[in-house]
C-alpha cells in the first residue's frame, strides 16, 4: 500500500463509507428494534472516533529522537 493511502483521513473516509453501507442495509431490511441497536452501536463508534480525532489534534505524536 502506498504511503498516500495510509493516513488517518483515508481511514476516516473508508469508515464512513462502510458505516453508510451497513446502516443503509440495516435500514432497508431490519425492524425498528434492530435499527435502534445498530444506531446505538454506530453512535458509540462515532463518539470513539471523535475523541480519537480530537486527541490526535491536541496531542500530536512525540518527536523522534536523533542519536544515542
């Protein structure tokens, strides 16, 4: 995989696409109780993704050491 595609932005876009497909599928075939459960799982995932995104912006990775 090229370096260009191994970024957090690519990960976020891919996750959004996958969740859109999952939620569209569940919405079309599941009953309301199942849809509610999937929305709760999606909401939990979204909160985790949002907190990770904020953490990446506020706390950048440490700088690499040079030398011994």
